[in-house]
C-alpha cells in the first residue's frame, strides 16, 4: 500500500484493489474529497439559477472554435489516467459517442463497433483517430442529439462538461440515446477557458465542488442511476498536479 499525503486529502492507493464505480472496476481510482461527495444527499430542488449557467463570454461557441486549436487540455499524466479509465469502462466492440469532441477523445486503441464524435470544429473532428463518424453541433445552441433512442453503449464527455449552458437538456439527451444500462462518463480537470466556463464552476473552484455539480446534472436530468465519482488523478500535491475526475452513471431501464 502506498500513501500520498496531499494538502487536504490523504490519497490511498492499493495495488490490485479496484474500486467498483457505476459497475466499472477502476484499479487506479483513489479515495478523496471529490470521490466522497455523494455521501451527502442531493438537494430537493435544482440548486442553480439561470445566471449560474451563463458564461462571461456568451457569444457563439462555434465562433470561439472557428479556428482549430489542436492543443491538449490536460497534462500528460492526467490524460494517461483518463485513457486508462476508458480502457476499464468501454467494452470491446462497443458503440460509443463522444460529446464536445475534438482531435482526440483520449480513448485506448480498442476496436469499436461505432465511434461517433460530435463537436464544434470540423477539422479537429476529422483528425480524431478514434472516430468512425463525425458531426458538428453546438450543444449550447441546440442540445438535441442527432441520434435515435438506445443507440450507444457508452457516451463520454472529456474535459468540456464545465462549458455546458443547458446541462439538463444535454444530459436528458444522453439518457435517451444510451441503451438501458449504458454508461455515461463525464471527465474534467482543472484547466479551462475562464470566459467560457459557466460561473457555477468557478466558486468554489475545487474538485469536490465540480464533482457535485456534475452529479447534480445526472440526478436532476433524470433517467440515470448508480451515479459515481472516480478520482483517477495522478499522485501529487493538490494545487500542483493536474487532477482527473470522472463522474459517471448508468442509463436507467425504462
């Protein structure tokens, strides 16, 4: 057993002992303040105001992403941790949808039956090595997903859930396009475009607060069960490392 002492949290890693999160065995997940946020009950009512979901720059996101960026939005060790999570969570020959996608989905080199990527910039989507198909869609303008009911085994969102201005609409759509029992996984870190992130993400700017926000999106959207938080952050001092948190849930049976 190896202990990592952080500024506010003692991270415990036990080689060979996997946490079971939303039905996924995640060997590199650790206990932390973020992973424990679901120990507190959900609020009775939707806890956010309309202003909480209007970014400082509310202009068209497609204009913001008109020119492809081709940059990484997380440190290498954090990206590797996310790829390892996806390797645990995505079965072989799955039908997968990656929302708010770009030139990389951080997926492992698996065989997919189908890998649909949906995002803002066509050049970045074309460069995505995991894709079998791609669609340009601004979910903040039109959250309706262009897919039929029960099409996908897994839906992911890598490092963009903090930009959603209509999260309940998007999460309801995710529930609709997932097969019953399918997995939705929303991953985030502490890097972002500050003028584009929704204000509720900024105060407080902590991993446990962010995990709670995404869990609320699942809970209040409805259609999900077995919500979980996986802290797969690489070891290091809080504030100096680049964390990686995945909030996941299963599509409930009708």
